[in-house]
C-alpha cells in the first residue's frame, strides 16, 4: 500500500481554507458518528483523523488534489448505512469526506423521464418526488428511508425491485465524478446505447468509493404502473417457498418483487413491530408485487400466481395489505439485530440454485454449531442471512463463524455464485474476496486501481490490498 502522513494542525487549516469554517470536524466528539457504518462490528470501528463536509464537486476536487500532495487517505462517505466498513477509516488513517451537504435535486424532467440529483438525496425522497409526478424511480433498497442515492451508486445497491428492473447500475444514465487525483468528469450519458470506448460509469458504480467520488447522478424514471397488487403466499417450509422462483420462470410470470422470509424472520419481525403476522406460527413467506398497465391483465396474473403457488403446496395465497407486509420485510434487519449480535451474509447464486443453497447452508450451520435466519431477494438469487451468535464467547464465535463462512462460500462458488450480491466487500470481506476471486481477475482490478489512483489515496485498503 501507499506511504501516508498523519494529519496535523496545518492540514486542518488547509482543509478549512478549502471548505470553510464549520465544515471540518476535528474534535473527538464531532468525529465519533463517523467511526463506523451500520453493519460492521466494533472490530472495524475507527475514529477518522478529521471529517470534511464539502459543498460542491469543486471543493471535493480541491481536497483530492491536496490529499495527493500531502499523502493523506480520503474515505468517501454517504449516509453511513453500509454493512461492510466500506466508508470507515482503516489502519491507514486519514479523513472521512462526507457528501451529506450535496443533497439537492437539480432537475426533474417528467416528460423526458429523467432526474438529476446530488449524491446525498435520500433514496426514499427521490422515489416520493417521482411518485408525485406519476413516475417511478425503480431502485428500491430496503434501507431506502435512510440511505443516499450516491451510496446506492457507489455500492450498486440492489433491493426489492431488482428482479424486474435491475440494480442501481441499471437506473443510472450518467454520473459526475471526482477522480482520485482531483479531476472532475462526467461518465456515461442519457442514451439508450453507446459504444464509444469503455463504459467507465459502469466501473465506478459499484466500486465502493475506491475509483471516484460521485457528485451528481442522472437517473432514469419510468411511468408509474397504474395497477398493482401485493400478494402474500405462505408455505410450510423454506424450500417449497423458494421453488416459486423456478416455477414462475417456467410459467412466464414476471413479478416486480419476489421476496422470501423464513419463519424465524416472520416471528422476529412480528415481535419487533408488535403487529400480528399471518400464519406466523408455521409460515414461510413469499411476498410478491405485480404491476400492469391494464386491470384485466393484472387480475389474470394474480390468478396465475395463486394457481402456481397452491400447486406447489402453499398454505394460503391472498392479496395482502401492502404497507403492512412491506413494513415487515423492510424491518427485518433492525428486528433481527434487536435480538442479539449477528453476522450478516450476502450470498448470490443463480436464482434456480437458491433453494439448493439454502438447504446446504442449513446443514453447514448444523455441522458448525450455528443457526441463522434468512431473507432473500429471491427473484435475483440474493440470499441474506443473519448468523446468530447467541451465548458464544468471542473465541468460539469467531472460530465457528469462520468455519461456516468457508464452507458456505465453497458451496456458493460451486453453484456459480459470489460472496456478495449487493452489500459489497469493504474492509470486512477482503479476506474472502482474496480467497474466492480468480487471481487473474483480482490482478486486473488491482491494475485498474493503481492506474486511476497511483498514490492509493482514495479509500485505500478496501475490497483488496494493493501491494
């Protein structure tokens, strides 16, 4: 890795000159909220040497040029809702660059179906503004009420509608980016197709703040479907519920959302929210949303879904209260965490392999003396597990968790999957990234990082280490 300096009082003065008084946090009290993200445990928490809150791309560019001259690491950060310590200072120290002041909606063109926003616009706010105009912003991560759209871009967030509309990368036309060396450029364009050099915007999106800092996004909008239905199918076991994925594909049923919750998740959420959930004593859920331009077509699809699910062995299938059932799904992480420490996994496999993966993971958990509860963006093969620590001491917990992760990743990659579908790698999963990524592929990633960021200033040591 690079050679870095520690921050000094003189450096603080330089940063204050760039962003103005009041936008450099140097006291421990001010820095403390930036020492971790939402998901990483205390082992990854670290106070930044300072926190800087620029108000424009120009100021961010000036900070990056200064940081390269002074050899000070810069860690970009949005809302801090990440789960893999990707926006947290690591052993190299340095400053956190928070984009929270860049929170403006610059343009909303309902006729041409696009919006231009700054990175600190909350995803739910963008969705709400689109809905007011009869439009849809299709990105829908479960943390939408709190996460920033720029962070969605940096991690290529997925979410509930990815099965139909794709991930955040598929919702973005173009991005304005500050490069690691302090240049400002726009990558991509409001185009249906382009073959003009490398698609660099596709590379920056999902690079977890290691290749550039997103300062503006031009996002796609769609007409809001006039007819929607939210369906809950309840199954006696997880494997049967997940068999819906391949059954729907074979039947030509294309839901907007296809979300799985196992029975333990249903019970935990019921307790956390204080809201009785249907069949919570035995049920494993498949939550579905279907949309249509015509009411008659929506009705036909709902009938097809009902017949398909009942043929597979569903206990019940019915139109659910949309607010209630999606509140249950989106509160899973908070509800699960309230029960005690967990380790979160984010595996992704081909959707037709999801049921097999879950079956094999249950056996691995039993063999390693652990248990988990799981939810899934089932339509795109993304499985989230909360592995439960319970009463295990530190040493035994880490030993068993390591054994579980190793065996689980072996199965995931055997099935053609990857160790992360949407949470990213950050600092937490570098060891697994190195172990399970093809060495040639990993070297190509490192070469790209070194070419774009020769001084290794921007978010160093995330995703992988560069020797």
